C-alpha cells in the first residue's frame, strides 16, 4: 500500500505463503534534494526484497504449480499478482527518483517539463518526483 506523505512514499508489504509470513518491510522513499542518494538506495533494496519475495512465492508453488486445484492456490495466485504489482510500482518509483536526480543535476528540477514554469515548493514537497506544474497536471490532454 502506498501512502503519499510530504516528500516521502511509504510502502508496507506483508506476504504470506504456505509456511506463514515471508517478510514484512517498511521502506521510506524520499526523492527531495536532501536525500536523493538514500532514496535511490532504499528503492533498490525494496526492489531486491520484492524480487526475492516473488521468487519465494514461485518456489512455494513449485511442487504444485496448478493454482486452480490447490486449496491455497487462489491465495498464492493473489499474492503473486499483488507482489508483482508492488514490484512494478517500486520500479516506477525508482525511475521517478532517477529522473529527479538527473533533473537536479541538469538544473531543471522544479521546472515543468511542458510549459517551463516553476513548480510550487508545496507541490514538490508532496510529490518530489513530479515533472508537471499544477496547471499542466490538470490538463486532460497530457
């Protein structure tokens, strides 16, 4: 579950497989100017953990890959889909962090990529990886 807080994304992941809990993780991802390198490192750890969890789920279904006829099949199928989705989100977050770091390096961080106007500080505090000002973000054609 992603909860967007000012300048941070918090992700809590709980996974269950046949043996019980695989892992519980909490990762803060902050892409603001203060800690972009740490935010990137946190995102990489999260991605690695989710990949390991996905592999553990696959391993737990190795003996009986037929989810449809396994008593726990629907639960495992759900967990596999959920962890896969969280992994996709984490990878998109990493791409956003990398983009913010690159824009900061180029001196364009905080400028709208569509109209070139400045993105308000409040918006950057809430969505540190945003590339659009409020006006452009509200446009239905973008």
